[in-house]
C-alpha cells in the first residue's frame, strides 16, 4: 500500500480540510462493519460544501471514485471502496434549523442521530427512525442506507421520514430533491426522465416489488410511479451512488411519553415466531426478538450481566420484548394486562410468582427499560463477542417476510443452516417480520466462504417463495447487490442500471453498489482475504484468554467488528479521546484496525512504527472499552503490548523513566519535599524543565508530602484486611491512607499494610506499564503476589484506595503472571468501598452537605462505582449524586505531557467541568482517583476528596 503523492498534493491544494493518504489513515477507512475491506485512494475530512465540490472535481480529473462516509457502521460493505473517501462526521455535523410548528428539521449529513435527538428532546420531539447504532450513525448515512429500527411498525422507515435532500450530482451540479415541480434546467430534465421511467415500469414494479414494509433493496423506483413524485425518496437508499448529500430535511414526531415493556418468554423459537403475528394486533410500538444465544453471550459481558438477570426468567429459548407507549401509566398497565391475557390464551404462563403473570415479565422501571433497550440494540456486537474463529456473519441477516409466514420461513432457514453444518443467531424486529439472523462461519476458510454462497442462494430462494424482501433494513452494498436479478427480475435490474447511468454516467459515485456489483464471495475484497497472514511473534503479556484459530493477541485485536460503538459522543466512558478530537484514529475501532494492519504486514513498520505510536498517542488507557465494547476489545491492555514493543526497540526516554520509576525514587524525593515542590512555585523553572521532564509548564505537579505514609503505621496482628498503600496516596496525599485506617478500625477491622520485608514498599507496577516496561512491572507483580500469598490463602482481603493501582491486581496481574496465585489475589482484591459496603455498618453522623461523585474510569470499567455510591448513601440524610461524565482527561501522565495537555483539558471540558460548574457551592465533591482530583484542582476552582476522607470526617464518636 503506497501513498499517491500526486493525488495527495492535488487534494491538499484544493480543499481546506485535512487530507490523508498515509497507509495507517487509509487502513482505518478500509473497513466498515461488514466482512469486506477495500483500501481507499485517500481520505478527506471536508470542512464545507466547497470542500466536497473541490474533492469531487479532483476525483473527476483523476478518474477516481468518490465515497461519502458517515459513521462507517454499514454491515454490507456500502462504505468501503477503492475511492477518495470523504468523512462528513468531523465538520459537516450541524443542525441547521428546527421548526417545531411544522415538525421538521434541516441537518447536515454528518450529524449523529443521538445528537439530533438530544437537541429535540427539550421541545418534546424526536426523529423516530431509531436504528441500533443511533449513538454513532449519521443522518446522511441513514438516508443513504434507508435505515429503520425497532419502532418502524409505528413510524415507518427512513424513506417515510425524509422530506427533501440537497445534494451535489457527479458533474458538480447542486440540486434540491423534493416533491416540488422544478424550474427548467438540467435538474428538471433529470426529474422528467425519472418520472418517465417510473411510468414505463409501473406494472413491472407492481408485479415484482415485495409487498412488505421492510423492502430497501435496489433503487426506490416505486417512488416514481405515482402522480406526486418526491425525488428525495429515490435518493433514499441509494448508498452514495447517485449524489452527494449536503443537507437533509426530516420529519419529526412528538416524543411517545411514558413506556412499558412486556418481556414475553417462550419455550421454543418457533413458538415466539408464531406468536408475533398475534402480539402486533395489540398495537405496540415495537416487538423485538432476543434468542437464547444472545442471552447466553450477554451473561458473559459485564456491561449487560445485571440487566439480563433483572428481566430474564429461567431458560427461555426466545424472548419477545413488546413495548407500549400509550400516554399514561393507566393505559400502559391496561396494555400489559391485554398482553398477559393474550399470552395466557396462547398457552404461555409463569407459575408461582406474584409479579410475573401470563408468560410476561412486566418492566415499568425506566432505567431498566433503557438498559434492556441498549442490550437489544447491541445485538450485533453481542453476537460478535464469541471468542472463537467462527463468527455470526451478516449476509442474509435482514430478509423480511409477512408475519404469517415468519414461523415457517425461520424454520426453513434453520434447516438451510443445518444442511450446511452451522446454526444461526437471531434477534431484532419481529414486529415487521425482519429478523437479524447470522450463520456462524469462519471467513478465513475457503470452505466456509463457499458455504456462505450456498446459504445465500438457498436463503434468497426461500425469501422469494414467501414473496419477501432479501434486503429489509441494512441495504445492499457488496453482499446483496448481485442478487437483485434473482429478486426483481432482469427488467427491474435494467431500470436500476438506467437510473445509475442517468445520474452518474462516469461511474464516479461509490461504484459497485446496487448495480454492477462484484460477487459477494470475492475474497479479494474480504477483510481476511487469501493474502491475509499474521506471523507468530512473542508478546509481552499473556493473551491466552482469546483462544481459537486466530487466538492470542491476534484474536484479541480481531475481536473488533468495526460496528463503531466507540464513536458514541455521550454516555459511559468510551472513547474519551475521540469525543475530544472527532478523529477516527482516536476510536477503539481506529486503533484496532491500525493494530490489525500492523501485525499483518499491511502497514510498514508494524507495532514499532511511528504510525502505530501516533495511533496510540491519545489512548488514555481508561479501560472504557474493556466494559463498554460489547465485543470485548481491551485497548488499554493492547496499548501495553505496543508500548512494550516500542520500548524494546527504542528504550525509555528521560520522561518515561520519571514516570515509570516514580515508586523507586519517591522515598528519596519525599525527604527533600520542599525542593521538589519548588517547581510548582517558580514559573521559569517549569519552562526550563519542560523539555527534559516531558511535563508541560502549564501544569502543576502533585505536592510532595514531607510526612509520607509509612508501613509501620498499620501492622496489626492477625489482620482482617491488608491495606495496599499505593505510591500516589503514600507520598502525595498520605492523609487519605490514614483516614482509611481510622475508618477500617472504626469498623472493627485489624489492619496491616501489605509488605514483603525488603524495606521497599510494594508497588502494583502501574507506572511501569504506562511506559511499556513490562518486565519490570512483572517483577513488581511477583513481589506483590508473594507478599500477599499467605494472607490471601487465609481469606484476608487486599484493599486499596487508588483505583488505577488496586484494580491492576484484578486486571493486569492476570496477564503479567497468569496462574492460580494471580487468580486468587484478583479474587481477594477490593477497592476500599467494595470492602466496607459488604462487611459492616459504620456509625456515621450527618454531613449536612450534598455529595457529588465523579467515578474513576477504572472503577467504572470494573463496576466498582455502585459500592462507592452505596457507602456514601449510608451517611444520615445523605444526598448523593453521580456526575455523568467520561474520563476526566488527566489519565496519569497523559494530562501532563506538552503534546497531550490540550486534549486532556478538552476531555474534561466536554462533560466533567460543565457538570462541576453546576454543582452547588456548599456541595462536597468526591473522586477516588488521584489524577481525577488533580484535574479538578487544575481546571476548576473546586476541590475533590477521596471517599476515605469523607467517611473519616463523619465518623460518630
């Protein structure tokens, strides 16, 4: 993969936005959520419509295709091509107008759906097309794909909700596509030709187009057959092949109000399919399917485990989630009663449970309903979390049939899978007969590729027999375009080709989609094609948790299916650097793709290249992906592997040594604390030392304590708990450790500080891992394991205050020193709050101030925030509030470096700082993370405290 210097220079000279032609950047745009990979010629980040026109002009001159791209979440290969890719998401993402009277909005194509709905919510409105990728899919991509979602039963699909589209035709002409009569000119001639085509083919369209709601295959030439033709509806679903969308006019709806969900349990999958046609007669706004495979996989994903426990009863083979929104609690309750009665009449009941009746688990709690909805929306990623070589593959996944045919269609498709030695995973939209089914195949093997082709042929024959649609939601792309003639017949396909030729005679716009498509099983355009190979190499960490044909580190990297959950802009933690930069490079997906290119030889220099270092530069190791990536991509751990390879090649810099070896020199620095703290007080000294130390002069450093914590302060005989005294609290905020001691002892605990008798304090190796010094970190881990072995064997818990330190014992230790002893220590390790909330009730007095809690990212990743909230909630009259924010941005040394401080602060300014601005002046702010407290102190007038300090102040007596 070489750079095209001439193309790069021409594009750079023509556009104001960023142009990228290096292998790493092109590799990041070579895939979407499909099985395909096509490396683009270049990537442009347009800043304006003028940039789009200029890039299209250069592409015409160079005879290269153009590919508009949004979130890159397509499952059929729509958003990959050997083209000049234009990413609309970073700049062309504005809301241009919201008209609450006429219920319409005008938006740019790169606007993410959830961002629009956040802006609409204060008006009591929303855009009612709700695909599962709402947190990262763009409105332009949704229109190009004719997207739908769980509530299409009531609100329709994208075509039903787009009023007009402004776009640029391949020849550079701008046109406004709507239902109005055009003024004379080239656009009017185009409209006339399309209307003539629609009139000519009306009978064939009526005969060949499936009569189901979910038909999104091919071009929407049925929109051309009536007396009133809206040209925007022809563009909807055109997959970027006809025009470049620059503005969309959308129809809005009033928010549905209070909702309830009835979770219907079925003993067999067939029974659920048979029941769907009856349940929709109750007029729900959605009926969604979850099968037992998705339930089982979800139980193994920390993000969803508690949710599943809360709504799944027993071991059903299938669930139907029936959602009502009737405007009042009474009306919703009546609907649930009707649902229970119907389920009872169909023969499905629970027994012996007062709150479970008629085979229905009623869910009225809003938080739980939201959690269930997020779980269902993550269906693809949940399915892809299988840690084995075979994965559920998208190619027949959204065929749609009429509801009465659904049971026999699904039975027939299951038989097709069985004949080919595989099985399918099922979920999604039972309300409209569009189920996402994916057979489990290994796309690296020729035999499975041939099986995919055979299954596709047989499945589409089955769909045709039931007069259904082979493409019901996810579009055509590469995977289904070649089957249009089977589904529609040659005359309709000729009409599709005529549409393409009339709009785009030069084949500029995303060629090979909808018409003139390659074979769906052409391995030359597969992500794991015939040339794909990853040579074996020795890793620094243990990766045996990722087994299978492509296991180990390679398997961990390839768990990323490119669905882009890491591109969400609100909620949870992942991915904080992307939220600040909006750069695909800074997503978990972007890093995983670069890693895949590096280990497979598709990117020069591999793991030790400058491109790889640049890709990992803004990864703050927050571990948000560890919990929130449904396929289990653990980028924080992968970053350690990359840093280890780079340090082995290049060694440690002075700045690396200052960070990594902090626990070694800290005892000596503390003895001259006054001198060490001078740097904070003398501005010129900060500037003078910036280059040498790698610490920005704009940052203050934590203040060294002249009275650091000593192990001798807590060495009770036969301790009930071992206190792990981390380097940060030990030398910078020792009062937190002393406060923790007082609280633990007030709880009746005998406490000893964990030590190994060498005279050197134990260390978790966190700072060493941060700079890639894995061997040194392993030695520290071995010291900790040996020092705690006997106590752990007696059932003593190891408790710590700093989340990034104590949770290293539960996470990285398992990869540094795999074995029973590390497992035992991990099981015995607790955060301070986890330990106390389980063991005792403490005598607290009222605080008299509201408490606002900022959770450390590692606490969130390990689900360790809830105990913190619960413990603070035991303070009499406590008013505890959780601050909803992503990473604070400090992230250890990240926030101190001159080249990352700006991104560090921007991360904090997105959510945390505005939330703190709104905190009442009398409130107490709690943050367990040393970095978090320092970021708050550096960037706001507020101060945060460790929970141990807070509890110590409210101890009674």
